[in-house]
C-alpha cells in the first residue's frame, strides 16, 4: 500500500483552442478494427500536444445546426511536415465512425484543440497502463515516448485478436492481452503493486474505469495523485468522455 497524501507531479498545461481545417492525405487500415488517418494543413505549424493522452475535438458535419464532436487522441504530429495522425477504433457507431469508414485521401476534416495537456512525468519507478481498444493510440504513443530502461506494464483489452496491435518502445514493456472486461478487472484485482513510486493510467469504457479506480485506490490504497482514470466512452451514450475521480 502506498501513501495517499503525496503532492501530484502531473503538470497541467493550457493551450489556446484553435479550429483547423485540414486535408486527408493518407488512409491506412492497420487492423480490422483500426484506421490510421493522416491529416495535413498549414495550420498545423503551431499545433501542440504535450501529453500522450491529449484529445482533440473531431468535428463532423460542421455546417449542420448541431455539428457532432468526438474526442480523439493525437497519435503523432509533425510541425515541420504539418501533419497530424489520428487512429480511429472502428468498433462503434455514430457520425465520426461513419466518416472514418468512408474517408478517402482528398477529403476535408475539421478539428479543434487540444485545450490542455496533463503531462505525466516519465521518471516513476514503474508505470502501469490498462485500457481497451479506444486507449490503444494513447498507449502506443506513450510507449514510443518512454526512454529506454523504463519499467512499464501494459494490460490491453482486445476482443478481436486481429486488433492486438504491435507496440514499439525503447522501454521494452511487458504487454499482457486480455479478451474481456472481466479479465481486465480480474488482472487488476490479482496484481500486486510493486514497491517504489509508480503511476497507474487507465482508459476504457466508463463502468470498467470505475471498477479499476476502486480496485487501485480503494482496495489497494494506491496514491490518488499517481493515478489517472479516464472513461473514453460509455455504453449507450454518445459523445462521452469523463475523468473518473
């Protein structure tokens, strides 16, 4: 059990919110359930995403009376090349998913944000990441950014084994795959947290996230200032994104 009274080392950075009209320059089906879409435009010259789990607003049908807006992780970006990559988990319904199903190079896209970043330091003694398919872009980005020698374990939920993406990292992480939400929470229940200062990061469907937070904070006594639990979606609810505390 760890001390729950520490001071958070997570740094909050605010960004000026900008809308950017971009061109789709490449569409790649990287697995049955994932599309990687590359966007380009001069307005990306000053785009910034300081944390691996930032979110932009992807705006669908911007000319409609009530445009649909959905949150997506900036998978990677390059200010010099003026490119932004977003990976869409194609497991749902709704306007953004429909757009991604039909998108072609040459189409237009409108985004806004990120409005802010919560920068999680990389120098913890250990890091633990748990998530479902919607969390894979953030997990992949974090693993690519971690330095060599970082102690990190990833527990990833993919119901379709073909969506078990290959994660690249200098950190040489331990990757554990599970098939169901029950297996994910069971793993968390059975896991003994390592000694030292560690950070726990979780992102998935809302009910899963609530269960994981209860396990790590209430049951295992992990430091509340060294965990981030984000509900990236909620069953039968559109446009849901929430920090669970």
